C-alpha cells in the first residue's frame, strides 16, 4: 500500500510539472502573439505616417508648381499686354503722322486705334498679279474699314491658334485676318495666297496700320498678319500659341499689300 501511494504521488507530481510547463509555454506563446500584434500595429502606424507625410509633400510640390506656372503665365500675359499696348500707341501715332492727304476726323470720345488714311492724291504702281491690270492705282483708304487694328488687338493672348480656324475659338493666320476685316465691313478671301490679290502690293517699309504683311513668295505665301504701324503687327502665329503682337525687326515679312 505504501508503495502504491508513493507511485500515485509521483505520478501526480509529474502531471503537475507537465501542466506547469504547458502553462508556461502557453503564456510564452500569448506573449509572443501580443508582441507580434503590437509590432504589426506599430508598422501600420509608421506606414500611415509615411503615407501622410508623402501626400503632404506631394500636395506642397503640386501647389508650388501651380504657383510657379501661374507666376510665369502672369508674367507672360503682362509682357504681351504691354507689347500690344505699345503697338496700339504706335499705330495711333501713325494715323496722325502719316496722313498727308487729308485730316482724319475722329469723335473726341473715341479711344481706339484707327487705321491710317492713305494719301488720296498719291499714285502707286500696280505690282504684277495684284489686280491683273497696268498703270497707276490708288487703293481705298484702309480707315474706311473701321478700327480694324483695335479690334484685332482685342484677341491678343485670348484666341488660340487652330489650323483651319476662322472664329475666336481658334484662328489660323488667314482665318484671323478674314474674320477681323469681315467684322469691320471688308470681305476677304479665305486663303493666304488669295488674300495677296485683295489689294496693291507695296514694300514692307511702306506698310501702315491696316495693311497686310505676307511671308513667302508672291503666289505662294504661307503666313499673313495685320500691320499696326511702326513695324509692329498682330497675327495668329503658330500651334500652341495665342494671337499675339510681333515686330518686323524680329520676323521680317517678304512683302505687304494695301487693301483695295
């Protein structure tokens, strides 16, 4: 009996030892699981923090880029408007200085740039192909078409260049010229080469406000602009650009035409 009781006590002690070891193992596993969960939560928090920081930096970079672009656009706009204003003033001065045949009569309230009047007594020779005739010819004063230059300047930095365009939503060079003169009572052909024959060819140096500048050979011109006087002109330049003011000093025309 004593031996049996001792065996039972030994067995009980062994079971208790195994149970204690098992409890320790379970506790250790739970501790490891908690630590893993804690580490995972910390990792998620750091990842969220990094994402938030990156988003904030991206937003700041985008804002800085937008501010820089706006500043550049504002500077370019101011530069273009200043050039257009200067060209308009030059064209206005040209009206008073270059009209030798008659004194232009303007209402005192009119502030727009009027086209220079041609000398009605001046005789000009027709260039070959301009009107199909020969001898001397005096074209009608450009001023009879109204304040074409002032109207043309109203599209500066607003209407974009669009190939084949004929409206303020988008102009090409000849479409711009046709539209502006059409709104001021002068019907012109659609194509640049046809617009060459709408008047009398003159030299680039003779061009006044309201005349047309052409680039390229006679009969094969590829660009046209409206003269503002003083060597300035307004035109629809090229894809990616808006209607703008240029100068013959930097972009020299091949010849000019005074409209009939």
